[in-house]
C-alpha cells in the first residue's frame, strides 16, 4: 500500500513515508525514556534547586535521552534500508523496462 501511494513522488516520497510510518515507535521510546529519566535523583535535585523548566529539558533530559535516541534512530535507519531489496525485486521504483517482464 505504501508503495502504491508514494509511487508518484518517487524515491524521496517513499523515504519520507518510511520516516512517517516509523516515527510513532521512536516517539513511544522517547516518551518512555523521559518518564524514566524524570524520576532520576539528579532531575529531582535540579528541580529542588530551582532550575527553570526549559533548562531542565535541554540540559538534563536531552543529555540523558539524546544518546539513546541517536542509537534508536540509527537502528531504525538500518531497518528501513532492509526494505529496499524487497522493493527492488518488485521493481516498483525502476525507471524503464524490467528484465523478465
């Protein structure tokens, strides 16, 4: 279904649609990590000292969740790359004649 919908937009449209389809899983992971990190003692200590909310998010939470988010994003990119061989075998994005057809 995804191949049929994104075919008029070419490969760029397909890559964008893969990103949209894979985003909820990453969002769920980030939410779970933020909920877990909010209970950490260093976050509670920063809150008790009076660190503003924006600084708490950018300085403390992002430093905790950021490396894990990069790892998950890299793994999701690799998983998306495994979709390409199956698409190539179906010749959905080929530009011309398909051998054997």
